[in-house]
């Protein structure tokens, strides 16, 4: 194998690791956002449950006040009834009192119903509160792990980049420029092996002279179809006979 190919393969190995590391790093922020959203959605679930209890309690208080007002009216009508001497007025007041009493009974029933709803809503608050607390704990743990992973990946990337620069410095400028162009356009696969007489990048079947010139190790050979830099090793012959 040409020495420059060996150097390029080492370089490509680092570049692939760099690409993988960068890809992993790119996932960190969306993951962090998803975790934060998960925690805040359980928290807002809890807030909603609490709000429901509050609304039901307000409604129950309103009914209670309404009933109180009616009871005061009943008292007032009873006094008026006691004071009046007119039969007609007495009867009219009796009717008013009966209406008020019926309305109070209805309001009491509604309050009982609301109290049942309040009890159920309070149970929901307790459940939502546990769910939110559990989610927060889990998310906090995961966020800590994520931050640690990010730090490690940053460090790894820094080392890989430094190492890559060192390796790249050993390759001549024009070959390096060619390699880097290919790497950019071919998704991290610039230098490929010939496998079973076929390009390891685009799968083109080569005529024998390309395989031969690659075997001779005289100059850099590229694929006429995809332009990738080719290399040939004896191990590949073994692979062919397999
Ligand atoms: Zn090719």
C-alpha cells in the first residue's frame, strides 16, 4: 500500500470519529429540550389539577352564599308574615317562603355534588403532584448525565481534532485538499477499498487495469465514477475467495 494511502486511512479514521462525535453532540441540545419539556408538562398537569380544585371550591362558596341570602329572605318574609293582617299578603308571603325553601334544598344538593367533585379533584392533585415530583427527579438525573456526556464529547472532539491536524500535516497539500473535498461530499468516505473488484464507495465494477494499477502501488488511483481514492490490500483477495 502506498504510504500516502496509509496516512489518508489514518486521517479518515479520525475524521469519521470526529463526524460521529459531532453528530452525537448535535443530539444533546434537542434531548435536553425534550427532557425539560417533559418536566414542565407534568408540572403544568399539576397546576391544572390545582386550578380545578380552586374553581370548584369557588363555585361551592358561591352556592353557599346564595343559600345564605335565601335563608335571610325566608327570615324576613316570616317576620313580615307575622306582622301582616292581610290574608292575601300572608298567602303571597307563604308562596315566597316555599319558593325560597325549595331553592335552598336545590342549592344544598348542588353543593353536595360539588363536594364530591372537589374530593375527586383533590385526589387528582395528589396523583399529579407525585407524577410531577417523580418526573422532576428523573429529568434532573438525566440532565446531569447529559451534561456529563456533553463535557466528555467536547473533550473527545478537542483531542480528535488536534490529533487529526497532526496527521493531516504529514500529507502533502494537494492530496490533502483532494481528500478533504471528497470527505465533505462523500459523507466521511473518501478513501475506499476495492472489494471483489468493485468500488467500496459506489459499487462500480472495475475493469482489470484499474485493479492492477491499484495493486502496483505506483500512484494514487481514483474511481472513474465517484472519484473516491482507492486502495487495494491482499486481505481483499482472501475476501474474494471466501
Ligand atoms: Zn466509486
